[in-house]
C-alpha cells in the first residue's frame, strides 16, 4: 500500500467512528477531517441521478454544497454531553468560499474529463487545503454513511483503504433510539445489519482494503487497536503511547462502562426480536449475549476467531451494497 493512500472511515452511526478518527488525528502525519457527508450527496447527484437534466444536477450540487458549508468552520452536531473529543465533534478547516469554488470547478471539469477524476480533483483540493492548514501531509476522512458507498469511493480512489467501525448493534439501537425518541428496535436491528452487510460486500470485493475496528476493543485496548490500525494504513505505530497520553491529558475519557447498556434498556422480547433479525451478525463479532443480564462478550481469542471467518471470499460485491 502507498503510504499516502486515502483512508476512509465509516460504519453504523454511534459505533465509535468519531472516537477513532479523533484519536488517529493525534498522529504526526495524519490530519483528521470528518462529517463530510456532502461527498456522498454530490456523488449521488453526479453519478446516480439519471432522471435529472444537467442543469438540474448542477443547480442541486450548488445548493447542496451551499447548505452544507454555510456555517463553516462550524458544523451542527448532536453529540451527547458526555462525548468530548480532542478535535471536536467535527473537524473541517476549509471555508465556505473554498467549498463553493471547488464545486464550481467540479461542475466544469465533469463535462470535459473523466467524471471520477474530476470528483477526485475536487476532494483533493478541499482536503489539501485542510491538511495544509493542519500542517500535516496526509488526510483521513470519516463519515459513518461511507460504509454504504465504499464502491463509489473505490472508483474515485482505487488505492483507498477503508476502516469499518462496529459496535454491538443493541447498544447502537439504544443510542440511536435515545437520540430520536424511539424504541423501534426492529427498525434499528435492520438498519445496523444493513451496514454490517454493506461492509461485508466490500470485503468480499476487496479483502485487502478493509479493516474492522470493534468499538469495545478500542475502549478497552486502545494501544493495541491503534497500533494495528496505523500498521494497516502504512504509518508508524511508534507514536501510539504518546498519542494516548495526549488524548487523555485533554480530559477525554475512554469509558468502557458505557458498553452493554442495552442489557438495562431491552426487555426480553426486545432482545429476542433483535437476535432474530441480526443474531448471526452479532455472534460473528463476538456479541453472544441473547438476553439482558447475560455476559456480553466472548473471550478476546474467541472474538478474533469469530471475525477471522467473516466475509472473506474473493468474489466481487454486488452493486447494491456499494452504490453511491
């Protein structure tokens, strides 16, 4: 892998994607940029909107970017009060004017050059501004929904690698449900399972381009997990100890006690139904408790063994799992 290969991070929301990119951003070479959902929005308009005319596509691209960038460098967030991050809940250093200039150039370039190359040039320009302002040579880009668009990202950056963050889907359901005021755990089970399956499809297509990070392991064994991730993306892992020291010195707490809270919030019927929908995926990642009150983890060796067999066949992924 090229030492400067683009790194994208995604996964089901509420699975530690912000924590991971925030921590990796303390590496001397890695500049974190995150919550850039305009990337997929523009991609959908330019590559997956056959019913729109060119003028309609261009107008919607401008509107999308104008809305996304209107408050830069600030972005809205809905993080909980206990969630604190070294770089903040989002991290984008280019400004609105630069964003609008980049999209205008993109709309010109897609008419005369390879559209994916034009799209890449647009991202390179904005992410390049970000890294220069951050005084670092390489960016890592995180948006949870990227897990649904890995095929598109690989078309834009054939040399890219992807980090998929996974958390117990039942804890994800509790966190998402609390955010939107819903106990529709059937919906959240299918939502979580769909994102796990999307990552599986990408792994079948590109088995050497993806690494899975388990949220609970990041909290309990951060030095080991960060070291493995840095090795995967081609960076030195010699800085891990100092990265963690800096991270905790800023008042950020890695709190494993916040895992497994579904056991307090699920009824037995909730647990049965979730397991019926997504039990295969839960068990494959080591989440073996079926009912509230039962220990949630296998041993670390059992978890590793469970993940070894995941979705590793070399066949190509279906288009639906990795569409824009």
